[in-house]
């Protein structure tokens, strides 16, 4: 089993749609979780940290379910500019700030 | 502007040649990291450094070397021992080394001639 698993997609959605991605992780000791966005042939950029209570940033909502060891990202009112690959990132528990990156979920928003 | 600068953007390596990728940050971050990304795959950790004059192997350190003589600089050398060096190399930094998000430079693409 991979340490961090994501559905690679692509998710093809129309503008204005709501889309959700899930990510599962295997290390129950993990303490920190992040979503990054990566555009084609560019570096990953931090989208948001994921907190235990769930958190929202504009159209983006992140949730954490420790019992089931999954993280979700919800994007409301999708924009063309949301088209990118979304990376689920998990800190390795006791290994401090070493992060494990999922392979990413590709989102394509169509007009 | 504060940030992480990687150079060069594109690099070509000949057989048997060592090449060095530069990474400089002016964010005053203590920790720095090197990753490689292969097409369609996630990032894999090569080396990391929590503090100046200290660095540790990551998951795929074979064929690579690093140094951390200054806080702001963390160069990566891809040696001739790395038999499959073609990849997108990303440098990152974080404020500390405990549950902190990492911020990335814009990467170096390395190819074999």
C-alpha cells in the first residue's frame, strides 16, 4: 500500500461545478497534512494546511478524518483557473518535517 | 522579493559528468530539502538539511550529494553514479523542522545528452 494514495483522475468538470478529491494515508502517527497545487511543468504551491476541525479558504474546504485516515478537498464554483494537479501531502509522523507526497489528482475545468 | 531561487532552469548532463544544481533562499528558513519528480509521479525526497552544516539522506540519496555551508544555500550535485538523472528537481525550504509547510523554488529540469 502506498503511504499516500490519490485518484490520479483526470476529473473533468464544467465551470461552476463543485468537485471533491479524497486522499488516504497509511501512517496513523502523521500529524500534519497539506494540499498543494501544481500547474503543468511548474513547482508545487501550498494551497492550504488541513486542520483537525476542518478549514475553509474561500471556495476551498479541507477536511481530515483521522479515524479513517483520509483527507478531502472540496472546490466550490470551479473556475477555469482551478485546472491543475492537486497534491495531497502528509508529514511522516515522528520524522518531523519529512513530507510524503501523493501522486496528485488532475482537475480540468471546462467552459 | 523573498523566495527560493533555483538555477539553472534547464541543464544537460553528459555521460560520466557531475553537475551541480543551485538553490538559494532569502526567507531565513532553517530547513531545506531536495526532491526529484518524474513524469506522472509524486515528489521523492533526496536530501534534507535541518540546520547549517547538517544534512541527512532522504529516500533516494544514492548518486547525489549536498552541502549546507550557509543558511541560505543548499546545492545538489548529481554525480555520474546516478544512472537515471533525467527528472525535474525541486528545492524547498521551511521555517522549522516540525510540521511546517514547505515552499518550493521553480525547479531545474535535468536531461541526459
